[in-house]
C-alpha cells in the first residue's frame, strides 16, 4: 500500500484505468457471448414452440376427426333406433366391424354409447364393462346432455385419457343417448411429428403410476434417458412451460416442457418437445473462441492508449509541481509558460462558491433554531393523534386484544370481549387471574403448563382451547400471546389476542362425522359381501339335510331352526344392501317446524302408549331450508323413535325445540328420565346396537347419512345422569 502511494501520478492514474479497461473488455466479451447464446437459445425456443403448436394442431385435428366420425355414426337411423331400443346386440352388429377397422388403421380406441343421465350403455373397446355412472366426473357428457351439441377435447375416462368427440343421438326428434369416439394418447398421436427431421415429441402422464412420477406414454425418441422428475412434476402441477437441456445418449438436447390441458382446462398430460442441439453447441464454441481472441487484442490496444492519454494529462501537473517547489525554495516567482485550463483554472472560483454556500447554511441553522419549539409542539400533536387512532383500531377490531403484566394479571382488554364472552371490560379487569381462569375446566391440564412457560420462560403461546361463556356454553378460541422481554431476557409484559373459531371447529366435526359414515358404509359393504357366501352355503346344506330327514326324525327340528336363522340373516343382508344404496336428495324450500309437527302427529299413539310426555317449543317464522321433505321426515321419525325406545316403561319426557342460530337452524330433543350408558351413547347410530325393532336396525345410520347429505351436523351428548340432548343443525340456504 505504501509503495502504491509513492508512485507517480501518471502511474496511479494508469492502474485504475487498466483495471477498468480489463473489466470493461471482459464485460463486453461476456455480453457478446451471452447475447450470442441467448440468440441461439431463442431460435431453439421458437422452433420448439412451433413444433409444440403443430402438436396442439394435431390434437385439434384428431378431436375434429373424432367428432366427425361420431356424427356420421349418430346420423345413421339404424344405429339411433337400436340405441333408442337399448339393443346392444344390434349396435354391435352395426358398429363393431367399423370400429375394428378404425382401431387397427387409425388408432381409434374409444367407441362408447351412453344413455341419460350419463350412464355407460355399451363400450366396444370394453364389452364387459357397462352400467357405470359417468356424468359425475365427465364434463363432456354433462355439456352434451345439457346443451344438445357436439363437443370434443382431451378428457380422462374409465380407459384413461383420450381425445374424445361426443355427439348427441336423436331418434324421432328425441335425445336417446350419446355416441363417443376417441383416440387414446399413444404412438398414433406422435407419428406425424417424425416428419420434422431432428425434432422429437414425447407424451408423459401421471395416471399410470404414483402422482409424483411421470411415465412415458408415447415418444419418437428411441434412446431412453433420465428425466428430472421434480422439474417435470413442477411443470405439470403449475402449467407453466419450461425449457431444459438434457443429455439423450451422447447428444445434447433442448426440450420444451408444456402441460396439455384436458376438456376442463386442467393439466392432463405433459408434452416434451425436443431438438438435437449438437450443431448449435459447436457453433457456440466457435463463436466463443473468436470473441475471446478479439477481446484480448482490444485489451492490449486499450492499455497502450491509456498510457499515452495519462502521459499527456499529467504533463501540465508536473510543470505546476515544479513551479510550486521553486516557490518553496524561495526562488523568484515567474508566470507559468502554459496556464492550465479546465478544472485547475476554475479551482479558485469553486472555493469562493463554497464560502458563499457555508454562509447560507449558517443562516438556515439560525432560522431552524428559532422555529424548533413550534415544530416540537406540532410533532407532539401528531403523536397524540396517532395514539388515538391506534386506540380506536384496537377497540373496534373484531378480536379480543389483551395485555398481561409479568405475573399474568390482566391489565387491558378491548370491548370485543363482551361480544365473545358476554362479560364487560370492568368485570374482567376485576379478575386479575382471568387469563388462566377463563379456560374450560377439562382443558386446563393441557393449557395451563403452556401458559406458565410463556410467563416464566418468555415462550410464544399459541393454542386452541375452550372458554366458558356467561351462559355456560363452551366457545372454541385461538389464543396467541407474544411476551415482551427486557435486556436481561425476562418477561416484562405479554400482548395477545383471542379469535373465535367455534364455527371452524363445528365444520371440522362435521367433516369427521362424514368420514366416519363413509368408513361405516365401506365396512358394511365388505361385511355384507363376505357373509353372503357362507350364508348361502349353510342354507343350501341345511335344506338338503332337511329334505333327507324323515318327519319323525328328532334332528329335523334343529334343521328347521338353522333354516329359520339363515332366512333371518339373509333378510338382514338385504336390509344392509338397501342401506348401502346411494341416496338421491331432491331438496325444496321447506319449513322445518311443519315437518317436526307432522312427525309428532305420526308418533302420538306411541307416545301415549308408553306414557311419554312431549313438550314442543318451536320458534315461529324460522327461515326456509332446502330439504328433501320425505327423507328428512323419515330421519326425524327414526331419531325420535330411537329415543323413545330408551324411555322406561313408566314414561319419560321429550322436550323438542327449534331455534335459529348464526347461519343455521337448530333442532334439539332433550330426553329426560332415560337409563342410557356411555356405551349406548357412543354406539347410538351403529346398526344392531339399538333397542329398536329388529326390522328397523339399519334405519338409524341411514337417517344420519340422510342428514349429512343435507350438510347437517348431528350430535348426541349427555346432559345429566338420566338426560340426553340430541341436536341437529341445518345450514341456511
């Protein structure tokens, strides 16, 4: 560093210029190489995009071809009449030879007839599979039945993805069904791409394996190579195209990855368009060598020019230094032979301007000192206004905002606590330990230790638990408390807020009940299927045994008992199968009070027979609900009859009420005087565990399933030693 400071001025000027010239030349060479690479890549990308558009055009042509073929078959009156008559054999006779020809020569794989409202009637490509409901997940079928027009596009079906054309089939001006003709994603789709020279196209799909793995469906590439699944999966998930460079064998390839949308506009497959970039890579290397050579020559020329310019620039300065040394040595002052121009000649003028500016700055400082007190007062007013805005915001925010001291005592809470808990600010501030005492008794063992850690150790507290409202009802809240620490790491205060999550908790419970019901249905279906075969075998052997026993044989009565029990089991299986059938809901605007009144009138004889007292308190003018009146009446009938079965012989009390709540209408039944165990409550809706008539054992789970289909939440809980509360919350329209 010292050696650098002692260098002459010309060399100190030359060194930074040389460094700048070096970096400038390198930057220009780098930019040139980058521009050249960018240009080549852009040309590659334009070509890849052109091939991709050609591929999309191919898919479009296949879709139009599929619609055209389907329209030709649909206009055949014999085919339309056979579909109207639901004659599968006639359709096979008319269409199967043509389908085989198109499948072998043109790659048409799907040839499918559907009937309203969207049920499979005949698949020529899978003759053994028909009768399944397609309208639940096939948007093309829904659009054709709804609008009566022909559509085409890429869509997933029972046999996989296909470019499907769907047309309506009319007979005597009536829509009798649909005809669907489709090309499967396969080698027939990518065959036209082989005409583009060194361009290759591959189709990848996820429906043949796990979602995180893409599998090649069709490809023009003969060599296999490793594809980065994460990159391919990201393009498929986001739908954003991406360019990648990969090695195929020993050749470099540029690929365009693009998601292919289905009929719904969702990613269905991934198309991989690639070109061999061996020539482009060789051209890039050649251009790079030329640019590096030219950059080196330019660097040498720049260094020489900089040295000459520095020498010319420092020559007047050397003369001025020599003149200053002469003055310091006491020699006579003589004028410079050449007076410098430019910046050196205007140095004195710059000093005068600097002195003038300094004087102006002193005057401004005096003026600022005179007005300082007024500015302080204005700033104080601004701070007060800001504090008032903050307080107003805290009081009006729909959250409970609070502050605790270091001992956990409540020192501040906003007004929203009255809406959440029904208690005023004054009442809560008179309870210093309110932060912990507000916790529901059953949640304290879990929550209190975490609160203590927040106060003692300064840990962030964020938990969900229950609070007790003034009326005794539980409220689910999210409590988030953040401690403020001093310089020593000790808690000074705690700021936090409470969020009411009761509605979200109710929705979670409804989802859990729906999942339990689905699991129960699957178990019941599997159980019914597994039991039917042993029952059939046992019943058959019992009948054969009984037919061979004489009338006076003592074992004949035992065989009759076996047959009777087998018949009883077969009846139960039939009831299970009826229970497992899908329930179709036809909702209309209904008054829940009218339905409850009709159910009570129907059950009035049974109430009187068991000496059960019924007290109905139905809130008038309830909002109308979208309900299937027959199914809801049956469900309420079964629930009341189930509670009636638990009433003692000397009678009991059923208190029935309806009321409106936030976004729901609540129907409740409070049964008093019942002898019910905890196990009965837990398995109340399970089949074969109720005290109801054996012929109606499966009505309770079916009733709960019907109410769930109405998006209702059904809960049964104990209110006392001999009291149960059954509540059903119906969502408003």
